C-alpha cells in the first residue's frame, strides 16, 4: 500500500519515529477509504507512545509552521496540513472514546488499540516505520469484511457498543453509506443494549443522523434504526408514524414507510441536507391529527399546521440549530401540501401568486418536496400529478417574470398609509395593508406603487377615512 501513502505527513512521521525508535501507524477511516477508493479528508495516526508528543514534533517540521490543537482529556492532538486534518493518538488499552471521566491510559500496543476500535473495517492499520512502510496490520480480517461488505465489531458486539454506545448508530450509518450488511449478532446486541444510547449527547447522534440523511438511500439506515428499537428512543415522533389502522375495512397508509419513500425520492433530486430533513418531517403530525370520519374515511386535517408547530420542539430536544435552518424546515412542512393542491385542479393565477408569495425564494425546494411526496403505486395518478406539476412550474415562472412576487415587498408601506390619512398606529393600517397585498396577489391591482396607492385611497374611503396629504408623487 505504500504507493498510496503520498501525503507528505507520512514521510515526516516515518523519519521522526525512526530516530526516536517508536512505532506508528495510519489507522481507521483513511485506510478503510483507501481500500474502498473513496476520498478521505482525515488522517488518523496511532503511535505506541504519546500522540501529543508526536504531533508536536511533526508540527515543528512543517514549513510554514502549523498550529496544533491539543485535547489533553482525550490524549489526542490535531493539526491541519495540506487540506487534511491529521489526528494523533497514543495506542491504548482503554476504549478509544470512552464516555467516562477515567484518565486516558496510553500504555497499549497496536493490537490493544485495534481491539478497542468500533469495527473491523475501521481497525485496519498501515505501518509507517521504514522497514515495514505500508504493511497492513489486520488482526480481525477487516480486509475480508471490506471485500464482503460486512460490518462487524472487533470484540463481542455488546462490549464494543458499551464502550461507546454511539457506535450502534455509527454501524448503521456505515451500513447505509457503504451499502454494507451488519452481522446478525451485532444487530442482536443493539437490540439488547439499545437503552444505552441515552447516555450519548444529542449532538453526536444528530451528526450521525445527518450523515445517514446525506446518503443516496437514507431509508436503509432509518429502517435499521427502527428495527433495532433505537429510533423509538431517539426519535419517537418518527416511530409513531409506523402503524396502520383499519376501521370499516378501510385502512390508511403506513406513514413511516411513506415518509421513507419520500426521503429516498427527494435524495435523487437534491443534496440539500435541510430539504432532506423537511422530507423526513413533512408528515410528522399525521398521528396527532388522524381521524376516521364515517363515509369519508381517514383524514389528517391540518397535519401541515400542527407539523410545522412541532418542528421547534423537535429541533430543541435534539439540540439542532434553532436558526434559519429550523425556520426553513418549519416553512417547508407548513407549505408541503400547497403545490399538490394546485396540481389537483386547473390552476388560477391568483393561487400561484399566493404560493409564490408564501414560499419566496424557497419555491423551487417546495416543488421538489411536493414532487417527492407523490408515492402512489397508481402510475396513471402519478403521471397526472407530475404533469400538473409541470404546468404549475410553468405558471410559477410566467407569473414571477410578470409580477415579481417572489420577494414581494408591499409597494405602499404602513408609513405612507399613516401619513396620507394622518393616522396613529391602528387597526385600519393593517386592514388597508392586507387589502393591498390581497389585491395584488389576486391580480386586481399591479405590483407597483401607483396602482397600489390608488387602491389604498379607495380602501381608506370605504373605511370612512379622508386623505389629508397627497403622497402620490413620493416614489
Ligand atoms: N472510532 C471508534 N469509535 C468511535 C469513533 C471512532 O473506534 N465511536 C475510531 C475508528 O477506528 C474510526 C476512527 O476512530 O475509523 C476515526 O473516527 P472518525 O473520524 O469519527 O470516523 P471515520 O472512520 O474516519 O469515518 P467518517 O469520517 O466517515 O466519520
């Protein structure tokens, strides 16, 4: 493998350890990805000795100088060099990332260290010592697991997972990313000790969920999370979707599997993480709004409104960003039915304008979500919808070109209204503003100051107001 160890850091390490009579290896994801022909941006170095000391020596040899970050509590150090993050750790007998306060003991051999890693495919190590440069150390047949596409733990799975329960989700994430199969005994172990996931921080869990969502087929991982019982613990709102009820011989669809289909479908059309999250959460309020209405069947009225309301709580609990990303997901959930409603009937310009107004710059994403939401098995129905979506898209384009609604700012401001009618802040101002907005969206007046001003005067009159100042020439 030595021809693949081209990054200059390997040579620097090799020279240092030769001089200091140490042993060091490149290990983990970098080696795994080398065999898989995947691009890797991180390099993990394990040294039989102190990782921090080795990192300092390496840094002093790099010109121009680089900063190193030392994580004393973990016994690791990191530096950035030639676009790679390079992490140094001393070989240890203890678990690699133990969730405990015990001090890190760096007194292990390479094999001790490999024993304590998460998966056999992540325990492959290449020697950096001159004599054995590039030689593979593979005590658990990780290479054959790589070739056979298998996720297996180096130790008994319960032991490896107990060392760091996040590994249960990491295993599922690797299976999803790489298209690998988790060995049955590891699946069983997850089922047995799934409760231990509760000691892992939400940030680390969400990191893995994001990685699952960023794969080509997140349903693989989401199904495994569900089957092992982990999802119930970390995301009960999603498992609540997994049921089918029947009354009077009428059943509703399983909204969990529908959601998985929508997520997989949207992944074909977008790389955007937050749009993928919106797909995952679009029907989240279906259980809360489910109702059987005699003669009509199952309804989920208002699930988009209640769903949008649930988003901040979910984001908060999972310690996800409470910023514009959350607002975006909430907006997508709120609006997700709107394009479908438009696509059901002949579309009026007014309805299209309102959708443009409400979605703003996110209109394209909303259309992508709505299209992914069509999961009917009835090809005729699917084609009808997709065709209508084409019509909606065309109308959106035409109307946007004509009326520039997307970033609509009312042409007549509240300030103008106050000045013209000499009003103090009051209810009337809101009424007139809304009337102008509606008139523009309904196509009654054009989206410009002149027409909006005229309309304001008319509305004012209807409300019994008298225009006291003329601002018609003010723009
Ligand atoms: N590791 C581990 N247990 C963990 C996390 C990491 O044993 N809970 C070990 C594995 O050997 C892993 C290495 O540390 O290969 C580096 O971890 P990390 O950078 O998180 O993951 P990668 O394997 O590099 O994969 P990715 O970059 O896709 O997360």
